[in-house]
C-alpha cells in the first residue's frame, strides 16, 4: 500500500517549492493554504493540521526545521512519521520523553501532523 | 464618524504616535483597512504569538509588540546562570529578532487598555488602535509583609535579580544557610523551585557545612515528585532540608528571618519567591475578575471571557485555564491564540468540531539536578468538549524519575529549539 506516496494527502498541491527561502516563504504557504483554499473542508483540514503540527515546533523547530540536536520533522515520509508516532504511543513504551508525549494524541491528530510535515521540503542540511 | 474602526480615525491615532514612521500603514492595495494586532509583552507567549500571526495571517496583517525593554531575558535555563554555566547574555533575546517576519517592535509601557474602543495607551503619550489585542505580560507578585526584592531576591523574572542572587550565593559563608520559599500553586514553572534548590545545593557543595532550607507553601512537591524526592532524600541528603506546608507570612532580611506558618527560619541568603498573580497590564485591563488572581479565557482562542472583552486575548502565565505556567506552555498557547485570531479576522469560527479536536498544547522541559546531569518532565493537553477546558491527557504525563548526562545534553538542544521557535 502506497500510503506514504502523498497521494492521500488532500492538500498536496500547496506550492511549497515555488517560494524563495526564508521566513516569508514559510509565511506564504500556510496562510494561502489555510485561507485561500477553494474547498472549505480542505482549507479547514490544512489549517487544523498546521495548528496541530505547530505544537511540535517548540522542540523540533518552526515548521519542523530543527535548530539543532533534535530531529527535523519537515519532509519526513507520511507513513514513516505516522508509524513512529504510533510506535512511541504504545502502552508498553516508556522511559523516553517522546514515548510519553506521543500518548497525548489521537490517531486522527497524528495523521494530520504527519500530513503537514510530509508536505514540507526537507531542510537542506538534513 | 468617530467609531474606532473608521479608517480615518485609526490612521490619526496611529499617526500621533512616537515612531510613527515605523507604524504608519503601508500603501493601500485593497479597499479594506489592513488589520492590526497589538501584542503586549515580548516574552515566550507574546513573541510566539507575534511571529505566528505573521507566519499564518494575511500578508497585510500588521503585528506590533509593545514591551518596555528591548530584550527579553529567558527564565528558561536561568538557574544555570547561578552556577556560572551560562552567562546572562546567553539568555538575551532582542525583540527586534522578529523584524524579519514583519513584526514591528515599540519600546514603551502600556498604561491603559480600552477594550471597547480597542485602544492602548502608552507611557510616552501615544495611543494605538487595533482589531485584536494580545496580553502576554507574564506574572506579578503579591508582596509579602516586610519583603524587599533587593535584599531578598526572587530571581523568578530573569535579569538583574538573577545576577544579584548569584552574587549572594557566592558571598555566602561556609556553614551558611540558604533559604528559598516556594509560593502556593499556581506559580510560574512548577518544577522550577525544586530545580533551583538542587542547583544551589550543587553550588554550595564547595562550601563546608552550607545547606539549603526549602520552604514550600504547598502540601508537597508540585512537579516531578519522584525525581525531586529522590534527589532530596539521596543525593542532597543533609544538604537540602525540604519542608512542605510552610506558608510565607513575613520577611525580615536585616535579621535574616523568614516567618512562616511553621515558625521562623534564619538564613544568610534569602531567596523569596512570593505568591504570583496576573501581570499588572492584564489586571488593569479588567480581564481579572474581583477575587481572582488570573484572567479567565476560552482555551479555543484565549479570548477573555469577561463581558465586553472578547477582542482581548490573554496568553501565558496570566491566563487562568489551569494549564502549567511556563515558557514552553506560553509558546504552545500563543499558537492556538494566533490561529484563532487569523480565523476570526477572516470571519471564520474557532469552535467547529474539526478545529476543536485539533486544539492541543504540551509541556516538555528539562531540569538540571547537578552540574552535569538533568531530569525531564512532559505532559500533553487536549481540549475537552464537555468541560470546554484544556484537559491533561493522563497517559502523556511522565517524569524521568532520575537524572543523566544524556538528559543534560538534550536540555541545551531543547532550550535552543524553544528559543528559536519563539524569538528568532
């Protein structure tokens, strides 16, 4: 099953690579995706995934690009990221900060988080 | 004609300010007046809100941070200044750091907020108007009887107080006693006071006979209980004396006395962390009801639930949702608030079922226990559709229970990422 192929990501057409690098690029993508999307349900989904994913940024960096030491999430494969979150959230998995933090999220929330990061480009130095 | 939303009046108000050039509206490219959000306070909450409003909002959205100081000094990691592991300079984050996102910084003090007119009055005499106001002022203290922060520093707002406490610790005599008080919950950074006691005890290890008396107004350790119980009873046995249920009554620094509900304690250095309440600007705005110390808000948007204040949002330590007060949490709340403001300015709802199920916040932090080992604590919060409050997801709450070199190294990566997501 090609779940990780991004074909299931409803808002995959966000033109993330069409913008110049830098903060304004990051500004342009999500705003356009969330608010100017033609189909309201898809706009909502994009905005919801952006909001959920932003809660990872305290440790993993703004838009999933780490400032160092902690993994970047931007550009990870959808299925890979979802599997990692699911694995950490298993009841028997303990002893590591993320294995507990991951238990705070529903499967739907994990899917939205994975959607968001899988659509972003991988950081250049990653 | 003088309605505050009238463009002419708005521009007059804004044009009357000092630094008007920086604030004046850009050339109109559409008929609509550019929306303006004012963020009061450039700490973890305010800076994150301003940055994410510019990242997520319409490109024309104007965002202004107002703060009396040009630089925020991070409380996060500031206990490491006491041990000279970090300099205070390493914790300085200029508000101008967000200029690259298009955030305007105004160095001034807010002396009044009019939630009906949506205007903010500044000490300089300027009056600014906005569509949404975000108050992120942090904490203020309820002064204990006889307390003076110069003689018994709190060092709970990082800066000069941190340096003063460091100097006092270093000047402490052998066999001296360091007394630290812990305010009743809720207070800023639940594990922080216990972390500080460990840090100070580690520093005092070099002084023969020196010890820490930790006077907690609460019934027991408020965060990372297993970790700190283990540290106090093992590693720092005889070095830290922990007393719960010690309510602070008065301070007499000249006599070196701390008066509590458990009696009088004498020490050479008094580190008094007084009871907290919402910041001055939040209280003056009217967002804190009589008899309360915090501002009630709707956690879907952090909009005030006080009547007539729906366009005023309160994030971080001053808000009263019951979530832990910390820089990491203020950052988390700021993103929910910024998302809500962007949607509200676009005429959208913030309480649709899909969004409601996407509102989360989280806490993750590291505490130094010794000069080379740290512990961690984490928790996730989700919006509860029944209570309409944020709820701790029980399975997510965990502490390391011990301390390690690995966690000590991770602590610096965590702090650096948190600072970068917030201030850069």
